[in-house]
């Protein structure tokens, strides 16, 4: 049975990131992705800006689909759009997922939620990173993590 909403998914997502070291490597990967994406936009703005706007449309349209089935096709379409606009985006994506998967496979010892809920996991990663930018989630094992 699938989780019915992102609001229900969030506690599960954060439970998969209890070890602060896992959250730190996610933070490195996500911020590196953002920096590399910005570099790609600056290098090819006439291609990247429309591509990223199209990605937002694709991901927004597919976000609710995640409750019914795995939205990997939408995520892969978004990747294809971004990489077509600037092939260096592939490096940004690999960078982010490499850091995240180190956190899961080598630190937490669990399976990344992105395999089952790819878009919600992506949103969860950005949300977790945002919470970390506010100064929370930097210590402990995260047992009482429940940011709103």
C-alpha cells in the first residue's frame, strides 16, 4: 500500500535520515546540486531557464501521481529536459544522488526512498535541506524530528 500524501510521506522520509552524518551528506549533495545548477543556468540561460520552468510544470503535474504509483517517468523526463538544455546538468544530478546514496547505503544502511517515491523524495530532500539551513537537524540521531 502506498503512502497517500506528501504530508504523510514526510515523517517516513525523515525517519530514513536519523543519523546526522546522513543528513550532512544530503546537505552537501543538495547544496552542490543547487550550485552546479546555478552554474549551468549562468552558462546557458536561454536554454536552462525554460528547461527548469518546464521541469517545474512536469514535476508539479506528476507530484500527486506519487500517491498512486511511482513517478519515476516524470523524474526521468525532468532529467532529460535539464540535460538536453545543458549536458553538465548530468554531473549536477550524479553529484547529488552520489552523496545521498552514500548517506543511505554506507551510513544509515537503508534503501533510499527515491526508489519508491522519487518526486516526494526529491521534495523531501529540499525540505530537509531547508530545515538544515534554519539551523535545525544538525545534531543527534533525529528521533524527534518533526519540522512543519
